[in-house]
């Protein structure tokens, strides 16, 4: 049986640059960045910030 090492939720960002700065100010480390996604990590937790925003999805997104 394979061992699960991580599950990374996708978190929408209405303003991608501002959101990256916000999470970094909270202490998250930017570990990977491409045009429309960034992986942010704090301790053993990480998530994928995406430069994608749909109001209905964002309002229902829970982590």
C-alpha cells in the first residue's frame, strides 16, 4: 500500500500578488512559483495558491 505524504488544497486568489504577500507576512514560505500557482508552506502544512477566482467557489472554499 502506498503512503500518502501530503494533500494540498487549492486556494483561490482574487489578487494573486497581494495574496502571496499576505501569506508570506503570516510566516508562510514561498517554496514554488509558476505563472498561475504558488506553493506556500508553514511547518508541515502547505497549500497551492492559484491565480484563479470564481466568487461562488471562493465563498464556499474551506480548508
